[in-house]
C-alpha cells in the first residue's frame, strides 16, 4: 500500500469512527461482495460506536444471498425514505463509485456529495464524494474492508468474518480468478481464523438455488450465439423467459460464466432484458480483452475482465451491437 493509500485508509477510518449515523449503499443487483460489504461495514460501525447504521437496498434482498444481511438494520430505498435521509450525517457507498449503478438514488447522492464516503475496487469511477478509498488491485471490496477494520481498531468476529469471506470468494470465483494475490489469501486466512466457515458458506452461496434458476440457465444456453470462430459467446435472457420459468432477475447471477466453459471462448456475455425494454449486459473475459473498455463505449464499466453496461433494446439488437464491439476489441489484442 502506498503512502497516499495508507493516508486515505486512515482518513476514512477516522471519518467513519466520528460518524453519528450512517446509511450504507451499494450498486443495483448486488452480489455477495456488495451485500457482504454493506453488512460487514454496518457491524463494524456498530462496534465502533456509531449511533445508528442502516443498510439501504434498492429492492428487498431475497434468495440465497439474503442471509448476508441478517442481523443488520435494512431499509428499501423509496422517495419517501430519501426525503428523510438528510438526518444521516454520513452516506457510505461500497463496491461501486458509479452513479449509473445506483440510478434510483443518484440524485440524492449527488445532493449529499459532501457526506459521501466511498470504498471500492473497480477501475471505473465517478467522483461521488470527497473521500474515496479505492484500490483496483484488491480482488474484492471486502478485501479493503478487512484492512479498514484494522485501521478502525475494530476486532473481527465470526459475524463480520462470514460476510467478508462470502464477498471474497464470490468475487474471486472461490480463488480461481487471476485477480487473486497473496494478499487475498492472507485476508482469507485471517477471516477463517476469525470464525468464517468455508464449507458452510459454500453450501449457502453455491448450493442453495431453486429449480426455476436451472430452467432459466437452460433457456439461456439453448439460444447461445457464437461469433469470431467461437471466441465470443453471448447469451440472452428475456422477460418472457422470466415469466415462463418463474425465475427472478436476481437469478441471472453467474449465468454469464457458463459460456466460458467452451475452450475457444475468450469473451462471454449475458444480455438481460429489463421490464422497461432496455437491456443489461454483463461481460467476462478469459485473457487479454479489456471488457471494461468495451462497456465504457456504452456508458458502463467495471474491471478489465468483468464489466457491464446498459443498452437500448430489443435484446437481439443489443446482442449484435455488443458482439461487434467485442470482436473489434479482439482485433486489437491479436
């Protein structure tokens, strides 16, 4: 960690310890890194003596990841709640620094800019607050939060460790992605020593889905589109698929990774139709293609090997535009 990063870590730790009340936000369609970061930080702030801490969700959290937010106070964002949010002296944003990923509350967060503290590990970001603790070298946001706990003099316990470990394994694919570093394994060891139970968490995170999720996966795979001699694979999920399978939008998590099983595939993508007719695109890269750069062409972003964006529909047209953009990116790395 550089001297500048160490100073920001210390400044953020002091700022959070001095808070009287805090509301913790993350991106829409939160994954375990986002949900675990919110809950772990809420527990950390409680141990640090912050009077009131609330986790703010864009919609109620359900499904296999709901357990991550048990034991913390949560609210669902509404205009009515936003009108009362001025009572909080601190807004914390974790696992994102992009207004686009928090569209329902973007106006509130812009207005409250001076109250915002952001903690993130993504490459792309907006200047959403005066204090941004951002480390793109971290494999997950929870990796930063584990180190922040030390800076805040907050002892890790089993409840905090379970949330942090869940985010760590989710964002690293259970330590198989090349974002994993010795630092990642040191953090994992510390969290297990503090009470995280890997076997139990694997069951809850990876073996706790519903039958409609399997049917949705089958639908997506049945319509796979391969391009560039099999180097690009895109899957599509429509609103009709959700209606006919009974699966929810949150159950698209990890479907994009299925196409990476094909040996020739360098970039996989999932195009998901949203209720308003627009689409959400998730891209994953195996090797050299920078999908963050691809998604930035459409107003999105993320990591070099995992990124997303939103596009106009219909899904088939968005798929073709994205294939063209990915094929063009492939041409630059040959």
